[in-house]
């Protein structure tokens, strides 16, 4: 009995890169608040110094620091109050030796001053006299011009997924419009004679569609705009129609189910027909997720995912999402994983990449990862998992108490 | 010189809980795809067994496992093919001793069968004869009725932030509509005579508004609907107007800036006036973030945040967001932090909770956390940080090489 020949995960990644060649998300301009979570399309270079002038970080008095040297509780420095810095305006006067100027947090440091004495270390016996009871060092309580970001400096690199703090840096530098990669549109097609949509009451032999919804949610989280095509029966003509319609309106198609080699598995043939034989692989040595297809119809890459819910989610996380990130030009950043010890050993098969679900348990000696056993058809095993552990193809398994890296899947 | 008296972070948390008493996000019904990221408002109990019938997990033949006992490559078991299970329909016949029924992945196991032989372990010399070359155990390649989720079982607990895998479990159990907590509406007001909006070119003494945008982004990430009121000058009457308008249209107000004790700090007085003195605290022993205010005007909690960008983000993360989560009834789950060693020692002050920014460095012996030094006015220090380390109030600092827990702030 022949069965599809699996390729390695590495080889699959190489073929996907090839299948996406010449394709990249377009650049679009969005408003600053909209930019959150998008992928930055260009390096952002500051045109200005930030702050654009030296500012006080406290409420107090701008002084020449030298005038406070030696001051203390018993020996206050005596200064003459020469005026007050108005907020949001240029400081018009300069601070002469022996003078102090009132300044609020964020105020512009007047010429001559090089430090600010906090209000609580001053006394004001009358309107024009200031007693300073503590020495300030040059630069103390001041952010100098350009200290945060200097003109010409690259604030953020292209390919970065824009975080709240990045929104802040962009705001500071005057980017009310931000060049980002347009979110890819992904169509998801569910297949299966036995599959019914969620609102339906399945009759005997039927089951509700899970993958349409889990894959949508995962791809939305990954920065895609998802269109749910719905459920297509296990019928070659119907799948052909669904695929030919979908590719007109999207960047990527994901077909759930119908990816194996049975009589009802039409995805490969449909891609071959519409793409004139452009199926790059069928079958990857991963568990769960072996019956995975990748092809291309014109300019639209198509993934065929296994029908088992955990397998579909695994392939979406490990294979589809990285492909989308690459299409978006997303920089490959460090993925922070949690080191944990295995509570038990897990056998694997060399030559195959395994992804196991684990529950993290915090003990006094650190985290422990407890494998969640269960077939890849069981969605409940995903809901009880804290994360995923990868057993790479060069390993035959994991030993009990071996330290592994857990990729967290529970979010905030 | 008097200055506000700080309370501890613990005490602040207690007062915030008190300030939110009687307030909780409403329950609303949303469609399943919309539920992603929302907080579940009720325990979800499955009304049905999942799967609702025993199913095959492979393409093959449903058999009585006993009939295959002893079968192997040289000694195949001989069975009679009695028919085929149609997908999505009830399996009408029962499997008698010595019989096999063709079945595809997901097909309903016919009565009598207790296992499925994979296609690749069978041969079919003619249409009615099946040779089985491997023994199958009872239950092999079958998901039995209720094995994933049994009727009456609680699938997901209220208070959970809904993840893609939860969307899958909800889909499986027929929840096309999901009871969730309505996202709170938060109004953000920026204050400061020196602050101009991002599209403006600041003139001398002015600076662009950062906090309006960072706080918006953080609170959106935390599941809020944010309304940006814009910038209000350091004028008591203007702030009073802004606050009295804002509280009509939101669940929570956040005022950025004007939270210290200077002549331009009107937030406390404005809350007292509109809330008839309901300021619960002013000043918290955290660094950065000391000048933080919490009060309540009618049914609307109001936070006053420091103007320095890093301080504002720190207070938003450590104080405002947990309050919002509690308002949403969000279950306090495990926060997964990355253990790392400090690259250098950091002094702190006992009695004060410090939050320092660190860059994580991966070395052969694990992660190291390198503190990023810089004033709380410098937004760039947030963009280079991988995470935050908390130095709790009972510590005087961190030692070099001490193991700390890093809360990651870089997302995906």
C-alpha cells in the first residue's frame, strides 16, 4: 500500500520559502494608533533631537550647580530668585552666577543653568531669596537635549512588530502616520461531509467544525485579516470552485481537512489543476501534522492542513504562521521560552519533529513540564496545556527531568 | 517643605479594590469569532458528549480487534468486507465477527467494531476480502464518544481570557454565541501646557505627547476600548470640564500628568471637587511612578498618572491594568516569567517597589538580565528593553548574578 512520502520540517520550510518567492505584503500608511501590532515597513530615523531642549525632570529651581557645592542642611546656599520658566515656552532669561529660576517638571532649562534643585530641598524666606539645603551635581534632574533619541538615530528597525512602547517612540518623533506592512488576507476553507457549522445540531455521524474557528483566531492573533469561506463537502468540484473563488480575494488560502491520501482527499488534485501542478510538498515528518500540503495557485500560496484539531493548530503555529511572518517581512526575534524539567520521559521517533502539549507546574525548584497525553483529535488537551515543547528530529525522545524549553500558548 | 505622603503598593492595591467596589463590567453576548481575547463571563458546561459518537482517527477498516489478534506480516487475518461507512451519516450496519467495514478519518464507528486498522496495514486481494497484517488493540485509532469532553463537564471557567484553543472548544460544544464581559471604555486625558499633539512641530519649550499613545496602546492590549480625549492645558477649569465630560461616557478615566504637588497639578483638586473629596490616595512608594493618584467620581474610578513616559507605562502596567482585569472579573492566572541572572547589582530602597527595565541576553548557561539605566522620562529605554524586573519593597536591591524573574514586554 503506498502512502505519501514525508519530507523533513527543514525541507518543508525551505520549500515554503521558495513557494512564497516574489511575494511580500504591500506597504501601507496607517495612523499611529492603528499601527499597534503591525509590522514596521521601514527603518524609522529620528529627524530631531528628543527632547528638543534640555528639560527639568522635577519641580524646583534651575541653578548653576557650582553655586550649590558644599550646601547642606546646616549650611544652605543663598541664591537670588530671578524669575520663573513658563511651561511650553522658551526660557527667555539666562541664569547668572548666584541666581535661581523656578521651573516645573518638563520645563525648558534656561541658558546658564546646568541642574535643577528639587523643591523639597529649598526654602524661600521671601519672594526673591532661595535657600538650597543640598548640593546638586551638574546635569542632576535634567534630561539634556537629544539624551533620549538623537537626530539621525534609528529608533526602530523595519520588520519589528509595533509594541506600545514603540508607539511612544514614534509619537515622540512626530510620526502620526506610520509605514507598515498591509495585513495579509487569509481565506480559510473547511472541508468534510461530516462537518457542520457551529450553530447546527449535529445528527449521528456529524461533528461541528472546530478548525475554521481555531485557525481564524490563531491567524488573527498572528496579524492576518481572516475570511471564513465556510464548509465545503468532500467533493472535488466543490473544492475546485471554492479554491478558484478564494484566490481572487486573498494572499494565502488555508484548507482544513482533505489533506491525507484517501478517496475524499481532493486538495492536492485541486491545487494541481488550478495551479497547473504546483504542489511543493504533501506530507511532513511532524507529529501531529503529518498530512500537510503546500502548493501555489498563481500568486497565492495554499496550505492544506490536517483535519484533527490539535494537528491543525500545531501546523498553523509551526508552519503557516512563520510563513506569514516572512511574507510580512517580520524580523525573526528571540522567542522567549520557559525552561522547565520534564515530569516524565517521552518517546519520539528520530527523523520526525514532535510537538507535545505540556502543563507547567511551578515548584520550589522551578518549573516542571507535565506532558498532556491525548490524541490530536482532542481539542480539550489544548485548553489544559500551558505550552508546547518541541522534540527536534535529531532526538529520540525526552528524558524524565531533562530541561526543555516551553513555548507558552496561554497569552496574558 | 511638605510633600505627599506615599503609601505602599500593597496599600494602593487594597484602596483600588475598595475604589472599584460595586463596579463590574457588564455581561454581553458576542459571536464566537468576536469572543477571542474577551473575558468569559460564565462557566461553560458542555451539554453534549464530544465527540457525540465513537469516531475513527485514521483511514482504514473498522473491525472487532479480537479478530486481528495474532495477525502479522506473515500471518494475516482474513476478514470479510461488509460495506463502507458513509461520512457524516450514521453507520447503519453492525460489524459481525470476521467482518470489516471501510471507514475514513472521522467516520462513525459501526456497532460491533471496537478498533480501526490503518489502510497501510491491510491488503485487499478482491472487493470483499481484507487481509490484516498487524494486530490492533481494543480502542486503537478510535476516539470514543465523550473522550474529548463529556456532557456536564465544565469546559472553561468564567474569568478566563479566551484563547484560540478555547474558541475551538466552544465551537465543538456549539457555542456560536458566547457570554463575555463587555470591554471597559477608558478615557485618556493628557495634560500639560508644554504638550502638543504628535502631528504638531513643537516650538521651543514644547514637547510631543507620548503618554496619550502609549497608554492607549497598553490599555487596548489589556482589552479596553480607549477614547483619547486629547490634551488639556494646565488649567483647573479646563481639567474640570474634561473630567466632567469624560465620566459620562466611560468606565474608567486615566489622566496623564498633573499628578504631582506643584502649582500646575490640578488632578487631585478636580477629583475632589467632582467626586466630593473621593481621592483614595496620592503618591505610591513605587519607582518609577511615585506621583500616582487614585480617586472616584460617582461610579467612575479615576487614575492620575505621572507625566514621565516610563513612569506612566510602569504605573499603567502594574497598577491600572490589574484594576481593569479585576473589573473584568479576569481570573488571576499564572504569569509566566523568564528566570535570568542579573549582570550587575542594582541598589533599591527598602519600603519601595522598584521596576527596572532589562535586556535579556541568552548565554550558554541560560538567560542574563542586563539593567537598562536611564531616567523615567526616556521612552527609548522602553524600546530597547526585553522585560521588567520587580524589586519588591522588602528588598534593598539585587545582587549581581542573583536570579530574577523577567516579565517579557516584547510580545510576539
